[in-house]
């Protein structure tokens, strides 16, 4: 199983609006692509510099499936995120193999 983790640091002024968007729009849209089995949203507790950081996590069956998602569905979803919050957040993505 593969865990696709998107860590996002937010401008505190948009944190609540971003959280609502993630819960109500973005994460349901990601799941609707059919590439993932489950998802979760976590808030980092050890934040620095008064920042607000979340990790959105999505589980899929294989690395090939994740790569197909990144090719087929991710670009449009990222563009939508940019339309709403461009310049007010920074994200980085990691791919992890679930070992146990």
C-alpha cells in the first residue's frame, strides 16, 4: 500500500477557510477520482513561527496507481486550489510505502 502525503503550511489568515475547503470540496474531489481507498487530514502539533500546517493523506494500492493519479487528475485539482488560495500556502508531497 502507498501513502501519498501532502503537507501544507498556511497563512494563518486563510486557515479556517482552507480547512473548510479541504473537508467539503478538495478531499471529496480527490476521493471521487477513484484512485484512493481512504483519506485523512491531520494537523501538525509542533508548529513553528505561528504557522499552521496540515498533512492530507491518501492511501492507494500501488505506486503505479498514484503515478496515474498525478498524471490524470492531480493537475486540475491543484489548479483549483491555486485559484482559491494561490500565494497563501506552500505544499510539498511525499510518497511512502506502508511497511506494516
